[in-house]
């Protein structure tokens, strides 16, 4: 699928990846906005509101918020959904 279709799949709650990504298990997903109460610091006791963000599950097994597409990613036709 193309990048536009991959974005639509993200919006529908699916995870997607490029067929060409060679890192084990790498994929991206849409993290919906969150409301998190702060338990420390100057804003302790307040709630921080986060907007939705595209996150990447990395080859190292971590979650990286704020993934940005490269021009190659945007023009690629090898996007696919991920089971799981």
C-alpha cells in the first residue's frame, strides 16, 4: 500500500511497517492523546494533556514517540499492516 493508505490504517487502529525495514519487529502506530497526572516537579498535581502522536516500535524493543516520515517513506509503495 502507499503512504496515504498506511496513514488511514493508522487512523483505524492498525500498526504498519515498510516491507523494506530490516529491524526485527519495527512498526509504527498511532498513540491516541493522553491525560497524565503529574506527581512531581513544579506542576505536581496538575494533569498534562498530550495530543495524538505517531510512535515507532524500534528494533531495540523501545517505543519512540514523534516518528517522522522521510521522503522515501512518503513515496514508498511497500507499506503493509502488521498483525498483533
